[in-house]
């Protein structure tokens, strides 16, 4: 997602400096015209810092441990990382205490949509700070909706992602059930994907399942499991339970335990086969 957003900002005429903890992952952006940063401290020159990281631990390492001491007062940190609402609120408070602003900018979409500026963006934090980065958000998304105080955008993102996780799990179960009863796998997937029960998101996951090719991932299993757990834990803290979300999270955890965490979450459809034959392993992202 970060690479896609970087390309979009360059194409929209924004000057972009890029840093990745794995330098090779930034190569495509540098070739496209971005300036490579060799250290995070160099980000001190930027009035806006855009983060696209995997989880809260990465935010701690990149933003709070490495970058924060060098950032100038008044810098706006636009964080697109999916975190818990509690962490989002805490991060905003910590940055404010350091004289910085945090714009919570949770995005919906995939890497292709990021590259083409078609993301949907939910923002939270100070409305003034959100408006200050309006040009950047306008380049990245077809829609940017302000939700209010810190944590609100994270809650919205997790609500969407739990729907995605549960739908992916339900599709995998429906296909597994039908195939176990003798239905043709490809025919079943095609029928579901083209029915009234489908949706653009479900049809997208069905494409991975039909081809049995789960790399490159549009949404890694490891990240899906993380988001489902964040939603379930936040719900528990609010006194409610999300049994479907928890069940989908367990399936994602099973896939991670099987070594499939870096593949698209649609790979959970292969779990029954793997439980019968642990010797089978995907080659180049293709399960045989």
C-alpha cells in the first residue's frame, strides 16, 4: 500500500522522500523520482510525514523510537497504519505532547487502488490538522471522510476489515463444503462470485481461490489476523463479543501456523487440504 501511495503522490506532483526498513522495497519509488532517505532522522526536513506500516510495534520502532526525536515542532504525521482505537488515541496524545500533530488516516482499498488514487480514506483527529493535509489526501483517495476524535477512523477501519475477514472465511467454508459433496470447485466458485450473494470484495477473493495463486497478496493473512484480533479485543473491552470475527481470526491463525502468513487471506480455503497432507507446500505462490 505504501508503494502504491508513493507512486500516486509522485504522479500528482508532490515531492516525495521515501524510507523503508527494507531498502529494496523503496527502489521502485526512487526509480520513479522519489528521494531516498538513508536514515529516519532525515525525515525532519518534511512538514508532513506519511506512515504506512504493518502494526503498532512497527509504529513504535519507526515513529516513536527512531523518528520522533528528530521531527520539528508542528510536523503533521499522517498515519495510515491499522491500529487499535486505543493505540490511536494514545499515539495522538504522545505526539501532541511533543508538539506534533497526528492525523489518523485509515484507508480502504488495495495496492492498485492506492496507485491510482482510488482509496477511500477515513480520518480522525483535529479537523484543522486534517484540513491542512487535504491536498495529500485528495491525491490518494476518491473519498476522504472526517469522523471526529482520535480512534474513530481506526474503529471504522476495523469494522470494515472484520466484515472482509468473516466473508472470506464464509466463502472458503462454502467452497470446502460444496467440493466435499462432489461439486466442481471452479464451477462452484464461479457461481458464487457471479451471484447476488457476491460483492466486489468477495469476487476479488474468489479470484485468488479460483486460480489457487495467493501471491502477491492483496491482503496478507498475517495482517488480516492482526486486524480481526484488534477488533475482537476492542469489542471485549467494550463488553461485547464478536464470535464470527473470533472464528475467522482463528482460521487466519491456522494459516499463519501453516507458514502461509505472507500469502493473501484467501489462502485459508486450502487449510482442509493441508490438514490432510502437511507435505503439500505452495510453490511460487501456487498451491498444487
